[in-house]
């Protein structure tokens, strides 16, 4: 009995040791998840699962089975995905698709989807288990679904959303809709991705959080504005659902434009995500079928993808209260930095205002993404690309992706405001000489993998992390080509076998430690790539054949021997690392015992094929390094690097005390001390028997930088000066600390010649400075200047000429006068300005505006125009003259009444025809909105506290024409009625003209009432009414609630009175005529 126990323990120890000789740091060979499964294959993850942002990332890979795998369908197979975390097995929900059948119930390959578990640490090992015989189905819950359906919504007569779409749901919530065909208001719906707001089960306009599309489009300047976009969203060619699984859905849409000059094929994948992070991945293919020339529209030349936000606010129709404009745009540029652009949450420009234009030459960098977001935390919507190498064929086409961004106020009428903003990813059309390539050649083929990504958590920081993960994962995802056929992405991979020499450890140390619970030493290897640990394992001479399946009751020497792969035995301890991509690796060897670890061997290796390498080991040694400056002050973050043959094998940074410790095996190394990219010291170190201690003194200097713009003021926006030097060994951007606006401190600069640069859009300011600098400070000018063009109006919306306008910032003021068209232009530095109109030293109109680019603005003043007074005088003269003529019996009563009617019409056209009045007590506020015929506009005056602002409504051009038509009708009516007075002797003709005038006046009131009723329904719900409305405070994004009444105003009522007077004149005339006959 004792002998048998000894044999059993011995076998267990041997198995434990040999199981640790595999290429990964695991003990999975000790156990088998479930003996009902016959086969398993290890899954190599393409990402590091220990990263926090790797949790719940979808793994989508192609698996080729070493044995026949039993499967009847995607929903019934023997496949299970499990992972071992070092203590226990866990089963992961998984999905298979695109099965490659050998016969009716066996497959040799399939595509596999599963999610990285929440508790992943990077030490777990993943396996796919399967059988060659019938197995019961897994019956995983179906988390995601896709279905084809239809959406219709018509908030305004003639303005409707009417389209077919694919609806994507996740745990019952509608996450995305992807348009198939139809119209979304004025936009084509094909290939449009509708991101729903969080927690919505229904697909609805009111829940659309953000739109995106991976379509190909451009604008043709020969077409009317609003109809000039030629897009592959115009016409659906085909669509198909490929996969509708429990963790992933996949479908494809092919579309073209009305001219059939380009075609887009998009393959969409949505993966289940149990987090506040959602993503839809798209395999994109754009084909240009005909030569395209974009005439003079340089800012919209060949768009590969876009995302747009919108915001509507309606007082009457709460269904229209949807969307938001996020305050920031961020993108990763070609210089490797994240750029920030501020956008308006309530844009005021009625024309498309370019936040980033083609002239900015904003190219995406190695992590290509662009986001609209809330800033440092919160929500972000982003477009992410696998690469900027997107052009696969095309004549004289530059590769790369440029971004452009714009914003616009779409509508601003009483009770309704609508805004839009968008970011586009375009072909690289900006040439180095400043010209723009507007020719898109036939045969241009653009292909890339993209992702429309939304996070509710860490804003653009999550986008950056997602891009890193996405670029790694997408390389291994199966491709969909055309129909349902799948092409595997193949990448050569190799095996590295490492033999250790002189790595002395206790015989059978690892298994004896595990069996006895005591600590015995064993040899262990780690493999690093690009500074990251990618694999590790115990070094051993012998490995297991496969599964441990030993009957301990009938144990024998023969059964024990059969457990081992004797063909793989070696004299030296070894470890094998399979599935490695070509590249440079560093092997590190340790002698471990419990928590103690002795670093005894290191060797860099360039892997270009299956490789065997020997690593000679020696004792571990320590080197202590201290770094101070010339003032004996410690230097933080000096990079201490030990290298072998230009490959870094060990490095560490100095701490706050200027100290660093590097541990490495004994041997000869190249040592470098790097600081801010400079190689401060370099020497050869021999780590021997004794502890090495080295002290370095670096001469470091400070520099203060003062920056002023063309006004002599600190820059009006946040800037980041950057110091670089050609003397750096590693190109590094040194950033200063901002002391106060316009004052910056560079600290600890090594002696060298530096370039200090400040960039903004297309501007680049640069100075050269030698360190050390005698004055210890330098001055620099921030040169960006932009055009501010303002149009100045009176209180009724007419332009004002010869009006003095001041723009002021931090006490610096510039004054100019408006031209005959009421326009004034200033060429001023970047910043926030107060634009102000004054009269007799008193402000009669002012507005704050951020000048971040060429800007346009409207400034309403409180100046009353002269023409209303003139027209009132004319009306009074007509009425007075009529009275005089009537009493002199030179004019009949009927003619007098007609004159009075004409006078009322003259006054009516200068009066408001519709009015809204609102007041609030907390805070004290009031608003007055008036619609005028004479200027064909709607003017709103808002006062909150002591702040007053006037603004013109951004109404559709068609409505302005409508108001003009009503005005012309009233003017024509006045002329007709006056004509009937002049020719009163021609009674029939005079009567006919009078009746015609009445008809025209009635029509003018009726047309205005009907037209304004339709307009009011959208914003306020009715032509006349009362209720609470919410309005923006002047110069603020804060809203205030007002108690308001609205309806037809003085102009309409005066016109109605005029109609009555003219009708009475006809009645009197007819009565008078009858009396004459009698």
C-alpha cells in the first residue's frame, strides 16, 4: 500500500512538472474541463486580456479543427469555449458561423465569436473543446437580433421619414437601425446608421442620438444648394442578412448614387455588449465607376464616411425635442497627438461653418479616429479606422484620410430651433503646394475596416483605447467577400524553441513544490515583444503526450511511460513558444522559488521563421543609478536602458529622488541614460560579482516663454508650445507648464539648440533658441488672424449702413463702419470678442463671439428705421386729405372710406402681423417676437436681467418669399383701391377694381393666416394660444421658462378693418345709387 502511494505521488509530481513545460504559463494540462469532450485546441488571443478596456471585447476568429468536429448547424454543435484561470474552469457563451462541412454532421472549420470575460487577468488560457460525435446543444441565450422592418414618421406635412431599415436589438433594446432604402426627411436613408439613445426599445426619431454612414459622396456645385450631394446612399442595389446569432449579427448592403458613378458595399457586424459601450463594425468597399470632377467645392471632395449630430427643440411638439450637439471634437492627428476643437452646442451661423476645412490639412495618424464628445469624461461618438492606408487602386491618388467638420443653425423660428453638426472623413485631396485635387478617377478602389463607436463613460479616452484594440482584433476577423463566402486572413506564424544553459535549479523543483507545498526552485522563461510580456512557461526536458488519463488503481511503469512524449525529450531544459508573428523578441530566464525570482538569463532574437535558440545563464546582479543636475537637485524620469545589440533588454526610470535600480544577469551591456529624448550618457557596463553603483550629473536649464498675439495680448485660446531638437536621439515633444495666460515655463532642458513651435490650424509659429539662454526667457508671437464679417441690422431686420462697430477683447478695441450693405469686416487674432454698435456713447446692440476661424455674424440693434414713420405720415396725410376733401364736398363718403382703408393698409404693412409675448419672474425675463412683412423676417427681442439680445429668425427661404408675396398683394391692393377712387366716374370699372381690392385683401389675410398657422404648428402647436415656453438666455446655453401668449397681431387686424371700410364704401355707393334712381 505504501509502495503504491509512493508511485502515485511520483507520477503526480512528474505530470505536474511536465505539464509546466508548455509554451504558456499555465497548468491546464493537469485538468480537462469535461471528459465528455474528446478534443481541445488552444486559442491564442490577439490582444492582452489584462487591459481594463479589453473586458467584453468580442473575439471573432477563424478556427480550423485538427480533428473532425461534430456540428449540424450554427445552433447545434459540440463546440464549447472554456478558459482556465489557474484555479478553475469557466465556460464562455460562444457563437459559430460560416461552417465548412465535411459531411452532414462534421465540419473542418468555422468562424467563432466569444467575449473576453469581465474577470480576465491576462494569465488565463482559452480553449475550444469539441467532439466527433453527437452532443447536446449549448442553448445559449439569444442576446442580439436583426430584422428588416419599416419606419414612417411625418411631424410636418411633407417632411417625413419613410424608409426600410435593419433593426438591431441587444437584450431587447434597440441599439442601431441601418437604413436600406427611402428618405429621412431630406436625406437619403440607404447605408445610414441610426444610433439610438440609451435604454430605448423602440426605433424612433425622438431617440436618434447620432447618425453615421460609411458611404461615398461628393458635392456638385452645378446643382442647387441642398440638392448638390451625390451619394451612394441614393439607390439600393442589394441587401442580405448573413448571420443572426446569439452574440453577433452580420448583414450586407450594396448601393450606388443616381449617376451610378460610384458604388459602396458595406458588411456590418454588431457584437453583443453588456456595457455602456456600443460598436457597429463595418467592412467598407468604395468603387468609383466613372471619372468625377468636383467643381469648386473644395471642402467636400470625396467623402469615405461621416457622422452627424442634430438637435431640435419644439415648444408644441415634444416629440421633436431630440438630439444634442456635443461641445468638443477630438481626433488623433498624423503627428501622433490628440487635437481638440471646440464646437457650439447651439450654432448661430445660418451658413455651413467649417470648424475644420480642407485648408487645415487635418490628416488622421497611426491610430485613426475622430470623435464628437463631452470632453474629458462622459459621452463620445466616434468613427474609427483600422488604418489610413485605404486606397487600394487609383490613378494619382494620395493615400490617407483627412477630416473636416462643420456646424450650422438649420431653423430658428418661434417655438422651434434646429441645429446640426457633422464630421467627415475624406480622401487626401490637399496637395503639398496648397492646391486641392478635385478629380476623382474612375477605378479608384477604397477598402478599410471601420467602426462607429459610442461610449457613455470616459469620452475620447475610451475612443483611443478602443482604436488600439480594434486594430489588433480586426486583423483576425474573417472577411466577407461579396456574398456569404468567407476568406480567411492568413498571417505567417512561427515557433520559437528556447534551450537554457547553466540555469541551475532544484531537480524536479516545480512538481516537488506543488506536491509537497514547500518551495523548491525551477527554471522559468518569459517572452517579450515591443516591451510587452506575451508568453511564458516553465522550462523542462520532457512533455506530456496529451490528456492525463491514468487509472491509479491499476498503475504500472508502462502506463506511466505512455503519458510522455519521449520523442520530444532533450538534454537541456527547453520551452516552446508557438504562433509567433515575425519580429524582434526578448527572452528572459528566471530561477523561481515561491515568491522569489532570480533573473539569470536574457537574449534578444529576431524571429523570421521557426527558430531554436540557446540562452546562457549566470547569476543575477543589481546596478544602482542616481542622477542629479548641476545644482545637485535630483532628476525625475531619466530613462536608464540596458541593451544588447541595439535591443533594449531592461530599463527603468529614475524616481522622485533621482534613483533607479536595474536588475539583470551578469554580463556586458550597452548602457544609455536618456532624458526628454536626449542621450545624456552612454557607456559599456559589465555587471560582475559586485553591486554596481553609478552617479551621473546632467547640466539642465529652465526657459520661460512669453507669447503674445498681434494685438499684444496673451493668446485668446489655450495653446500648447512644443520644444523639439534635432540633437535628440529619440524625437520627443517637450511640453511646458503654463504659469498664466501667455506665460510658460520649460524646465530641465539639456544643452542643445531647440525649435519652439505653436501650431493652430494652418498656422505654424516657430522660433529657434539655444540652451542655455543668457536671458533665461524668450518672447514669441502667436500669429493666427482671421476675418470676422458682421452684418448689422436695425430692430426690424433691415441692414444699417455707415454704422460704427467696435470689436473688443481684454480692453483692446478696433472700430470700423458698415458699408452700404450693412457689412463690416475685421482682421483680428483668435479669441472671444464683444462686437458692439454704439450711438451717442450708448450701446444699441452687442454680441459675444468666438473668433476661432473665419467667422460671420449678425448684429441686431435697437435702432428703429425711418420708413415706418414716413409711412405713418403718408397714411395720416391720406386720411387728413380725405377729411378735407370730404368736408369740401370734393370727395364722396365712399371714396373717403376707401382712402381710410388704404391708409390702414399702409400702416398695416409696417406693423407686426404676428406676435409672441412672454414673461418670467425667476429670473426676471421677457421675450417679444414679431413677424414683419416689410423685411420678410421674424425679429425676437429677449431680455434676461439686464442683458438684452435681438435676433433674426432663421426661416426657410420659401417662407420669406411667402411673406414677400403677402406684402406685394397688400401693396397692389392699395394701388387698385386708389385707382378706383381716381376713376370713380367710370362706375362699373371703379366697382370692379374695388371688389378686386377686397378680394386681394381677404386673400392676403387668408394666405398669411394659413401659412403662419402651418409654421406655428411645428414650433408652438397653433397659430394663436398661450402656455409655457422654454427659451435660451442671451449669451448662454441656459434655458429659462416663460409664460407666453401668441397670435395674430396689429398688421392683420388693421387689414381686416381696412377690408370692412372698403366693403362699407361699396354698400354706401350702392345705397346712394339706389336713392338716385328712386
